[in-house]
C-alpha cells in the first residue's frame, strides 16, 4: 500500500467513541465524555463499573500498546517484534515475571482483586464489542488475546522492571578489572556536593567506599573474572500555601522516561460515588498509581533510586548443578523455556536460580555467575492493594498510610491536600543490609551479605510541611550517608533539583500552576557551566580549537533550541567522553557479559555521567598516564574541524518511533509522528536527554507535564508528549506534541458540569 492507503487504513481502525454500546458485565449505565483533546472522562454508578469502564476505555485507545507491554512482561514480545526482542524476553523469563505476578494476585485483598478483575473484564468487553482491529493487529495479522486480572500486575511490574541500582552494580563489576581501585569513582556526578531531600535542600558529601570496604566483593569478582578480562529521571515539587501565588498548595512536575510510542501514560478521569479522580493512568493498569488528584489530595512521583536490587557472585560446581553457601552445596533450580520469535525458529532459554535468585549474567558452567535478588520478585508484593485505598485518601497523611506495602518500584511520593498540607514519602520496600552491598556484587557463598528483614513503613523517610515551604525532588539523593538505614548508593546528579529550588525561591511567579511551565522549560545546564569554567584556563590550543574554546567560554550554558553553540558544546562533550572511554580502556567493555542483560549497559553512557565530577576534581586515576588538558585540547580540535552548524533544537530533534515501524517501513510515516525541535538536555530541568552512544538526538524526556492548583482544581494544567490516543489514525494521536515541545500546558478539565457542556463526544455504556 502507498502512504495514502496506510492513512486510510489507520483512520478506519479508530473505534467509534460516541453513541450507545451494550456491554455484558456492567451493572449500570456508564457515561464517557471525551474532551477536546480526546481524553476520556468516565462516570459510573459503582466502583466496579468504574474500573470495568476504565479497562474498556483504555482498550479503546491503547489495546495494542497494552498487549505488547503484557507480552514484554511475560517474555512473549519477540512473537511480534522478532529477534531484536529476544534478549528482553529471555530476561523476563529468567526473572519469572509471570510466576511473581500470579503469586501477588493470589494474595490481593478482596477490594484489589475486584478492581483487577473488573478492569480485565472491561478490556475483554471491548475486544468482544465488534470494534475494528487496531492498525497494528492488521499489520501483524494478529488478533487480541483475552485478559485476566493478574495480567495488570505483570504490566505494572514490567514498566518499572529493574529500574535503578542493578545497572550501576553491573557496570562497576565489569569495570573493576580495568579500573582497579578507581572503580569507586564510576558514579554519576554529585554536582560538587549532593542536594538532599531530607533535610530538604541540605547539602552533603558522598561516602566513597574504600577497597577495604569492598574487599569481599573485589575478591569474589576477581575470582570470577575470565583470564583476559583486564585486556539509561523526573522532577516534581510542592509549594506550601504561604509561599504560593494562589494561597493554596501547588504541586507540579514531569516524569522522564525513554520516548516510546505510544506514551506509557494516558490522561484519564474516573468517577463513581466512592471517588472522583483525574490524572495520568497506565494503560493496562487500573486506578492511578503515580499522578492524580481526587478532589481532596493530589500526588505525584519521581524515581527515588532506593537500592532494591542486590547482585551476588555465586560459586558453582562442575555442571552448575549446585551453588556453594556457607560451606555446603545447595541444589540449583533449573528449568528451560521456549521463546517464539517472529520469522525465526524458537529459541530455548535455560534458567538457573540459587537461593538468591536467577542467574542474569555470566556463565555458571565457568564456575561463577551473577544472580539477582530483587524486592520486585523476592517476596509477595501487595502494591495493588494500595491502588483502591489511594483513590479514597482525604489528606496527605491518609494517602501515605494507603501506600503501606508498596514495593513494585521505589518512588519519591510528593503530595498536597486541600487543608494546606504538603509532604514527601519514600514509597518503597527496602531490605536491611550493609551499605557495602550498594557498590558491587557481593560473594553469595559466605552468608555475610544477606538481607536482615525490612525497614518498616513507619521508619521510611518522610516529611510533613517542611520548614521553608518547598519540597523538590529530581532523582537526587534522599538522605545523607549517616542516615540510620542504608537506602541508596547511586542517584542522579543534583543539578535539576538545585535549579528547581533556586527558581522557586527567586521568582514568586513560578509558585503557581501557570508559572510551573517556566520551571518545566528551564534549559540552564550546571555541568556545561562547570566544563566551561575548566576550559577558561586551558592553554596551548591550535587556531581552530582556540576559536571554538573562545566561543564556548563566551556562551551562557543555556541549552536553547535555537543556539548553535549549545550543539557544539554537546559535540565537544561527546568527543571528550569518547576519548575518556578509549584512554581508560573502559569503552572496550561494551559487550562484556555483565553488561549484557537487556536493555544492556553502555560504557559510554556511564562515562558521560561520571565525566563532570572527574573533570571538576582533576581526577586522572583512570587516564592511564594521560591528562585531562590533553584530552580537552584534542576534543576541541576534533569538533573544530567539523563544527555543527545547525541549531541545537534541530540536532536534538527526537525521532518518535512506533515499535512496528522497523518491521513495516511502508507504514512508518503513519505510525511515527514528526517531532518538533527540542531544547534542553539531560542536565537541565527541561530534561530532553541524549543517550551518548546514539549521539545528540533526544532519546528521553518528560512524558507529561502537570501542575495541580490544590483546591481550585479547574486551574490545574497538563500535557503529554504526543496525544491521548494510541491510534495513528486518530486526530488525538499527536495533537498535544507542539504544546508539550514548547513546555506549555492546557487546562485539566475536572468539573462535570463544564465537561457535559464542552464534551467533544459522548458515549453511554449500558449493561
């Protein structure tokens, strides 16, 4: 088909969103109003019907996305996506996502079980409704498969799968034979000093482990090393009523993830006699896990970077039939699963697990491999019990009590209520163990690095109405190193949190819903400023390099979309990072078995983030006799020889790629919306970040932006990066993109009277 035919096919695949439809399984009528952005506002006569209708409407808009994410969770995505998806499927099988999700579903409270089952029934009702198949099903020659309640847990588990510490530990484990004692410098930059969440805004130095602290891990890893082994955040903030421009709390932020089509979030509104909640939903998951308000309390999250994953170096006997533990050999659990692959023969995955968990890296037949023990799998998780409780919370304190038991992923849960209170809670389950576990995989055979129970909910870090009236989180450090419990080793740099706090303190206009957009769109880069400061004292450059140096040091370190110099700074930093990777030998670790678990760890990405701190401290321990001045000069010379001439926004313009575009390139112009030029980078509050090995194009950023006026809800604002619909043929597939790219927002419609008057479409779901 030509492009016109694909566009017509896409248009025909959009389901009807008005009129009346009869659905077996409903107990009463449900009204679905869609506003001018195509966002579904659902009003039902009972909580069960509300969740049923939420499942139905999610499926109307996003069924293909929901099923693909379910397949990714269960290790079946290669059936659709082919061999490139095999690695992720194999990891999902090794982790046992299906078994863990079924186990959790069996333990749910009656209320949570009813929620998941009603939601799944709503999805199935849509599948059986006679609506046209989504374009993606036509492309694949596939038909949708039915849903069960436990599938919603699998989807939620997959969306936060292994986020955080496991990747840093794998990186340092691979780097240890090359870096030696300097391995402890391979962390994300601390910006000079860390900017803490608790006490809010305090600064502190990081603890840097010595090799004595890590001696057991070093010995275990060196024992496991082969003989030749030497040769990828979010912002949010709360303003107390005494500081805000409105006299009410303001809660705002933006979740950052890789740009996936469709967006992992969908705007939604769900009401019944028990609750009336609006916010960002997760297609495939009932309720509002992350961002919402219910008319009494508003809440939002960022990733907290709590250390919820531990890695162990295991000793195996011949044939890897047993693993050593405290002097005895314990049987290794083994099973084999078959992964079907589009256009290829199936592949088998052998899965081995010790008392700590599954082998995820290395080959046990060599006598050593790495196993994973993760909060996401180790014990029954009751996160879904929290979801219906959160909908009925009346204030910040009751919201935090409602989250007791949440463990699927760790969050900074920031909230504000209509009584004028604000708060922050580390919403997580964190095991008790030594802080040495945060740096490297520990020896699994000694029994000296096991979990010692859990940090109770009552002892998790929390703030209520902090002095100063501001709460800011941006994946920065939670607490100082002297906190009684070990919580984390790695986190994102403090640049964004420090900048958000500075903007809020400096300009009262930012302390309002409308003013939040100024913060969302801020493009000042602290590390750019730090690197420029280092360049000011650099001498001995050739003519071309000196001209570029002069241009850079005269620049204001703002990653404006229209700035050519901003693009040249990124080209320079990439060139410097590549030289660092080559000189240190760390770049050669690409493809190391410890870095192989999907999606993989790229040395260049890790070095990109570590570079500013090393440069600021003139730490040359990893440079093998070279020095930073020499690397700076050679990087300047490289870029000066072919300096970028396009504005940064063009160079940085993302490519929004649907997962089926590589398989069906003829349909790609329909599946892939054209993106706008973007400013910012991963170091700015407007964190449209690049992924270093892929070059300057934006690969991740804010999936949504929002600002709640707590108590005057009609003043609240939001946007998403493409649109409300997952159908490429819908007018709402990408109609919010320009607003989002400009860091603007549109009204968040909540009042039912106005919605009734202004609705673009109205649909009645009837039993």
